[in-house]
């Protein structure tokens, strides 16, 4: 569908981004991988933070002649929209970084992502793997993080799960 839509309107940044999210595709007989799709979307509108985050998750790329590694993509995404939990988690996976003049280490990035979206499973898993952390003033040890990732709150009965 998006391949056909791009044949009709090759300047649709949304369709390029969706095609990238689907792993790429063929438009007018030319094959595009997901990275190139995200680069094309950002060429059309470089002010969309979510698209920068997507480009970061595929390793970065070239936008309007500038080369961006994955960390630079996540930082750009957060500069444009600091409310993107996936971009915070991506920045954490890239080792952390500076956002709006403040340094965030890996753990602080995961914690911030979870402050924004406490249901974000991957951030809970990675925070647990990092030794646990504090989200909205409450400490979660690694097992509590895994409980949160499974959608079960630590205060609920354990059932078949043992600690």
C-alpha cells in the first residue's frame, strides 16, 4: 500500500517513514531499505523527532548532507521532542548523552523514558539489566523491573514466579 502511495506522492514524509518502519520496499522499480526510507522522510521534514529516533534505531544515516550516527539521531530527536520515550531508550543504549545541556547516563535515560511512559516494556527490561533504578521517586531492583516489564506490579502476588 505505501509503495503504491509513494508512487502517487513521492513527497509524503509519513509514507516514507511508514515504509521504513516496515523494513523498506520497492517504489517505481527501485528498492529502498529502511534507513534510506527514514533519510527520505527527514529530507522532506527534518523537524519530526520520531523520524530521527527511527533513523537512530537503524544505526544513523545521512540527512541533507550531514552524517548522523545513532547517538546523534537520538539527541536530535530529543532536541525536537523531549517526550519521546523510545528516543530516551535509544540514547541509553548508545551510552547516554547530553540533552538540553544536561548529561544523562544510561540509567538516567531509562529512568526518564519510564517517567514519560511507565508501560514501556523495553525500558523496564533494560533498566533491570542495568541493575535497577529510580522511577518517579521509587526504587526498583532488577527483579522489580522485570515484574514491571511483565505488567505485574511488585506488590502483587507472585503466583508461579519466584524470586
